[in-house]
C-alpha cells in the first residue's frame, strides 16, 4: 500500500476510518457476489434472526449507531 495513502488514512478520525472500512468492505462484497457461508455462519444468522423475531424492538437501528460515531 502506498505510504502517502497510509498517512492520509491515519489522519482521519476514528469514525471516518470506520466509515472508510465499511465502504471498502461494501466494494469487496459488490465485486464478489458469491460469498459462501459456512454452516456455523448460517446457524449464527438463523439464531440472530430468531432472536430478532422474538423481540424486534430490542437493540438500536443502524442510524442510531452511525450517528453515535459521527458526533
């Protein structure tokens, strides 16, 4: 990785670096649309979906969490 790019990244705030990491991950996912989940990953997703279905109002939504980091 380019040294100049690394120093630019280090100059970002924590919230900006988190958002950058999300954007990078989204771009990787976009290019590789054929993610294969392991059985343990599928089980975990099913477990989380079941918990959500039992109590859909638990936790916070993405907008609340994101705004916390962008203060």
